[in-house]
C-alpha cells in the first residue's frame, strides 16, 4: 500500500515570505527598533485592513500616534482622519496602547 503525501490533500502552499504576507511582521520588527516609517506603515495596514490584518481603528490610531509623536507629518493627518470615526473611549484605548508599546519596547519619544 502506497501512502500519499498530506500536501496532496491539504493543498498546502508555502507563505509568501517576500511579499505582502510579511509586511506586518517586518514592520513590527522595525517598530521595535523605533522605526517611524514602520509605525506609519502599521497604521496604514490596520486602518485599511490590508496585509493580513483586520481593519482595527484603535490599532491604526495607536501606530499613527506613535509615528506622529516622532515627527511623521502624514501620520498626524491619518491619526486625525481615523479619530473622526472613533469614540472618545476608543481614542483613549489607542493612546493607552501607544503608551504601553513605548514602555514595553523601551523606545524613547523624541
């Protein structure tokens, strides 16, 4: 009796490690090093629900806020834009998450 490979039935495909699948992972790694553009890119991903993440305005605001606090002008505009669609409680949650990120990553705000 010949055994079939599981890939035949499961239709397993390797992840695209060079493309959009990895954008969020690469940005999170760069954000841990304080990369302002990575903060902005994460804000864009979460605000649009792209690159494998769901649309989450709280997370988007958090990342835009971090980028804006480091002088990223476009992030400040994007933060204001997503704020228009959020409640005061959601904005406060996003700000709390941004402060937690800074504490956990030991990245100092310039």
